[in-house]
C-alpha cells in the first residue's frame, strides 16, 4: 500500500515538473520569436486576483500576456478560452489543462450546461487571476478593437472589488495576418494600463464602453512611451 | 606572438579597461548616492554591465572560431532585422517578402559567407533580393505605397544583413602572411568602432557644448565628435600589431572606420526620428536595441572590408 502510494506521489511530482518545463519552454519560445516585453504603464504587478482583459488577434495572445507576467504571478494566472478549440484533441487539452490551467468556457450558449461567469468567479475566489478577451473572438478586421461582449460586465458585477487591468497587445496581428501560413518575427509588446472597477450605478453599455476606452488608452500610452 | 596570444592580450586589455570603467562607475554611484537617483550614472553603469556581457559573448564566439563568429553575426542580423521590420509600416501584401527576407535571404547570405563564395555573397542582396522581392510583393497584388514598401524592405536587408555580414566576411580575406589571423581584423574593427562610440560619449559628457547635428541627434556634440574620433583613431593605430597594416595605415583605417561609424549613426538616427522612436529596441540594457549598438559597425564594415580586400589581399 505504502509503496504504491509513494509511487503515485512520485508520478504526480514528475507530471507537475513536466508541465512546468513545458510552460517554461513555451515562454522561452515566445521570447525568442517575438522578443516580447511587458510594460507596466498604469499599474505594477501584484499578487492578488485580477482580471487582465486584452485585445485579441491571434492564438498566441494569451501566451504573450502569460510570458511577461513575473513567474510567481504566471503560475496563478489562468486564461479564459473557448472549450470548442481547446478540447479537440489530447495535445490541445494537455496545454489547456496542464500547462496554462485554462478556464474553458463553452461558447455555445444554447447547449452549454455550466455557467461561464460562475466558472470565472470560482477561479477568482480560489485566488487565481484571469486573462480574458472581451471581444469574444479574434479581431480580423481593420478596426483596432471590436465592441466588447457582455461577459466582462457580468464578471465585474459578480466580483465588483476585483481590479480589471486593460492589456494592449501590439504587433502579434502583423506577425501572422489572417490566412497566412507562417509567422514573420517582429517585436511584440504587452502594455498594462490603469486598472478599473465597476461602479455601483453603471449600466452594461456604459461600463463596456468605459472598459473599451481604457484598453484603447493603454494602446495610446504605449505609442506615446516610444 | 601567435594568434591565440594576440587574442588573449587584446581581451586582457579590454578586461582591464572594463574593470577600470566598472570601478569608476561604482565610485561615481557612491559619491552621488546622497543626492538621490541619478539617471546618467545609472545608465552609465548599466551600459558598462552590458559591455561585460557583450565582451563575454564575443569571446565565446571567437573561441569557437569561424563557426562561432558566423553564428554570432547571423544572430545579430536576425535581431537587427526584426527591430527594423517592426518599425516599418508593412502591409499584409508584404508577408511573403518579409518571410523570404528572414527565412531565405538571411540564412543564405551567412551560408555563402561560410563557404566563402565572395562572388555570390557580395551580390545576393544588391542584385537577387533587389529584383526578386519586389516580384514576390507584386504578385500579392497590393499596390498601396508599393514603391515605398519594397524600398524599405530592401533597405532593411542591406543594413541588417548585407552590411553586418561583412564583419564575419573579413575571415574569408586571403591576406599574405596573415593566414589564420583574420579573426583579429574583426576584433580591430569592433574595438575601434565601439571605442569611438564610447569616447564620443565620454568627451561629449566632459567637454561637449556645441551640438553637431541638433535635428538628428541632439546628444552629439562637436567636442565629442572630434575628441572621440581622434582618440579612437589613435587606439586603432596603437593596435597595428593585431592587423596586417603598418601603424600609420592602421591609424588611417581607424579614422575611416570612425568617420563612417559616426555618419552611419546620424543616418540611423534620422530613420529613428522619422519613425518616432528613441531606440531601435530594448535588447541591451542601457544601450537600446541591437541596431543602436551596431549602427556604426553597419556603415563601417563593408568599406573596411573592401579597402582591405583591394589593397591587402592577393
């Protein structure tokens, strides 16, 4: 009994180590290709639950946010991602569950069973931070930023004390425009803007518009800092 | 002295200079610590620290010989090209041309230097890339700013790949009575250019008052330029023993390298100003990007290569 128990502990440990090494390899690769830099313009990195909301143009977006976070925060920061994409095969599931600890949301609201907002608040209540893409889908248009979906509002209403940090990702869309088959190496930056929280009387559209403006402000802060 | 002894002597000298610089930096920091944070001294110290790292990286590359030097400069070209391309207003229609620049032209250029095919590596980018990349871009059918876009991509390749590759290409020069020592020509070029940059900075900080190019580079002064170029040229003359040149020839070569380096720095500043940035990147702490450190090498290397090739090779 005892020996099988310690074997199990050992297997779990080795498994965790592999997960961590894969995670490190992913951040190293991201750095090698994109030379990514994090710029904390509107706030400093802090070890408490936060929601990082970013513009979305490629599959690599959350990897870059994840890469520039200090390692201690990175371990406890979970990307919110579409279950339809990340559960297709074992490799994607491995990365989503074991490496990035993603919160997988069923995007089809007709068939879904769980409540996505509850999934996210559960993670926040367990002291994790979240990476969220409020545009809901990858932005393939000429617009800088699509209108936000309501998920961010419902999450903010459910946990009004949690800081929402706008995160502007630059150049990832240029590295691999829609429909291209290979990426071109360009330098990317991840700019963290000034955090916001929802105020008591704010309605949905006003809040979403304010959050969107905060993200665009982070983008202009980035341009001005150059 | 053998080539190994000369290399060790040179790196030993550099280590002594850097140690002295580190001590001065430390003393300055101590002395002005009471007056609160000092951006100039902090920047000086991070520059000196970065110099230690750069010297270590270069000496490791030298230890691996030709392969090490080629890999080092291919890497420098890659990061420089990435910095350059990042600042260009490229469009989706440039994607194949950019991919070809990074994944075909750059490795091919360094491969040609490796196999010492002078006839091809000296025309690969000015002729083949110059003609083929616009064709690739044209086939994508996007005509917006077409002329400007293809010219910018060509410029990026010339600066970041063609010019930088002429540093390792010095290894391929067949100079009588200098076989197996060409790595020291690279050391000569790099030491002279970089000491010119450093000494221009030092002379400028100590005596500088009259701006030499206020629109391009407000920190450069006449005093810094004259003092830096003159003293770095003397350093070059004093390094004649690692080159195939006589002392006076080494001095003239160093002067030419320093003038090209200075003027190249102005050109690269003009590009940065136009693109609205202060530095090319953030790769090297205190210095900025790879191109901020290499801008003067870029302009000096091909001229140094060709003058040496014309007058000293068989």
